[in-house]
């Protein structure tokens, strides 16, 4: 029989250092649901796998954004419809003798 499995829980300060962001950003990520977390005694805690999963998701999103921007650069931009040049001076209407 094996004993209980212990998982080290990481504080928001440590998570912020690990991710390279501020503590407030960590709190915002948790509130928006983008960063998995758990509350222990009313305080936020993270596991190593929570932080690594978030890093992986950010890397995948960055790669997709990079590929989309490269594809946009490779495609020629659509040219706008040609417009008539604007007249610089008002048209002079010649009066005719009647």
C-alpha cells in the first residue's frame, strides 16, 4: 500500500515569479479562468502542472498568432477601388449669350 501523495502548492508570489508577471496579473488570470488554481483556506494556490499548462497554452496561442501574421504578410493586400482625382478648383461655367 502506498502513502498519501503530497503536491507542493505554490503561492501567487511564486507563481508570478515563475510566469514573469505581476501578482495582480496572476489574480486577473485566475478571475478570468485562464489560469487553473485552487483555494486553500480562502487563499489562491497553484500546482506546478497548473503553471506549466498555462505556459503551454500561451506558447500555442503565440505560435498561432505568429503563423497568422506571416500568412497575412505573404498575401498581397487588396487594392482599394480607383477613385477619380478631386478637382482643385471649382468648375467655371461659362455664360452663353441668349
